[in-house]
C-alpha cells in the first residue's frame, strides 16, 4: 500500500521533468542606452511652460493647496488643488534631470542633475529661477539607470530608458532573458547599464512630501541625500541657499524622513537614525539593519514603520512591513514583521496607516495595535498602481504609474475617490 502511494506521488514529478514542448512568453523590460549632455544644454533647458500631460510621474509634494508632481527627469507639474474634486493644471516647470522637490515659503528647491535650483513660485503661472548652486550633486539614479557628472569637462553622462516588448521562445521550464538584457528582481537591465513631519523655523512654512522623498526641510536647513552622502544647504534666507556640511554615509541611501529633532534615513541595507539637535551637524545614533531591499520609512511616536521590497536596483527578495520600536534611539528593536506583496511608499495619519503595494494597489490599516496590524486591514483598493502617498487630515494624495489619485479619508474603511489625473500614455510595464 505504501509503495502504491509513493508511485502516485512520483508520477506527476516525472511528467513535469519530461516536458519538451516549446513555449512562448511575452515580456516587457527596460533597456538602457547611453546619452550625454553638456552643462550648458542642461542649464539653458530650465523654463516655465504651459501645462503638460502626466507621462512618467515620480514623487509628489503639496503646499498651500497646490500640488507639485515630478515628471521623471523632465520637471514639475504645478496643479491648483483648491477644489480636490477638480484639480486644475497651472503650468509645467521644465527642469532637466529633476527628481525631487521641497518648498519653504514661496521658494521651491529642485534638483537638476548636478545642480540645486531655487525658484520663486509666488506666481505659479510664471515661476522664476532665482538661484542655482552648481556642481553639488556628483551622481544619481533614475529608473535603475545611473548618471554621473564630469565637472572638469562639464559633461553629464546619463542613460536613456526605453521599454521593449519581446516574445521569447522558452522550454516551458526556464525563463530566457531578452536579447541584450538580463533580469534582476523582475526587471530587465540592458548590457549598457551600469551599476512628514516638517519643522518650521520662525514664521517660515514648509510643504509636505511623501515617504519616497530625498529632500527634507528642518530649521534653517535643506537636507538632501544621494546614494552615499547627505548634503546640507543653509536656507536661512530661503532664496539664497548656501552649501553646508556634507555627511558621508554608507552606500545605498534612498530616502529621508524628518521627525521632531531626528532624521530617519532609509537605505537598501537598513534604517539610519540621526540626532538633529544641532541642525547644522546631524549625528548618527544607530542603524536598524535588514537584508538588501528598497526601504522607505515613516515614524509616529516611538514606532518606525519600514517597508521592504524586492526588485529594481535594490535586489533582494523580501516584501514586508517592519514595525520597529525606537523608544531607545540608540538601540532600535524589531517588534514584528508583516508579509506584503510589493510595498513602496507609506504614510501615517494616526490611527491610520496607508501602504502602497505598487501594482497591487493601496492598503489602509488601523495601526493602534502594533502587534496585530495585519488583523486590522480597513480597506484594500486593488484597481490602481500605488507608488507613494501623502496622507492629510481630510484627504489622501497618491501617485502611481497610472497617474495621480485623490481620496476623501473621512471614512477610513471606505475611501472615496475625489479625482484622478491619468497618465497620457503609459511607458511602463
């Protein structure tokens, strides 16, 4: 009897391993090709234009009922959001190599590849560049492709991303990478690829960023992070940013989240906690380490919420939410991990926690019981793509590959969509 059971169990395995059929699989992947620009080309490319459609949106920012949506490497969409049910595009601020934004009073700070630019946005339809700090960012990354700046020759080396769809023959068992590329964490790389809470100062007012931000404002300083450094700018006079201290960090730095007088830095290998009592010279207190994955973080009271996701340039295979006790800032401790599908940005308006699950939508949780967050799922909206969120008192701003969404959050168990600005022509897979 036991022998018969064993035979029944083995037969399916034998049939699987003997598959000899040819199969076809259609895949869309990113292909990178090198491009170069002169510093003059990039600096002359900054201008205010008529509103443009969303094509490849990145990060979001809000201030004084206006939205600022990054168009990856192209600039910033400026949108009047005084009526959340009908947000109205006002202008497009073209900024070559832009990925981040922060605003104090009427001054907007934006990166343009190697430079930091300060804009006067008093008149959103006619934004004026008022200052530029040159050659302050040596390198960076967009969509998994890397760029670097040669200050001596004033040449910027970048990679253009194109999305390629191919139908591939397989042997039904093994995946075959598309021609000219290889796969990592679900993303194909071409052979040409190389490897909030805001505190105000005096009467100054700051905007609000999402959890994916690399720019943060605190006291008289703008903090910016790239792959391995934190660069400070003194903005005591907002229209005249001045280079401050540069703090060397480990490789893989991704995001920055200011909370009270602390800075929480998300990286590919852990969460860094910095004491910011002296805003001019942040001091590292501790590191909460994890496996190699992408890692944004937000904080509420004595708990940090960290999403870990696989894919893209981060590598790794972990997809989860880590809840970390930071009561002792010198020794953060993991309270619990919750499995997720592919978590990206997240946001908190107590008692609600919102988590973007990329292609798997948006989830909202009651966060009051940190040890049972998974049992307190309030809603899962699956029919949208969610990259990052900004939760406000009465509304939720969300950005994803299929555009910008806005929700009424008065009932956290049933978010009500107020508006949607779609992308004009998706360029992603």
